[in-house]
């Protein structure tokens, strides 16, 4: 059975619009989340 992940990322946030694309470390926040999911051993 294939196990996948769904990463919710709302661009139009009310408190911090554009949050998934913010880049304090040189990479967008969403990229950090995607890379962590790719490293997860339980996902295919």
C-alpha cells in the first residue's frame, strides 16, 4: 500500500498572508516542510 502525505498550506492566511512563501533562512517555509516529509521513513 502506498502512503502519501498532504501538506496544507494556505496562502491567504488572515494573520500572516503569504506565510508558506516566507523565507527567513533563504528557503521558503513550505520547502522546509516538503523536505521534512520526504525524509519521513513512513511515506513512500
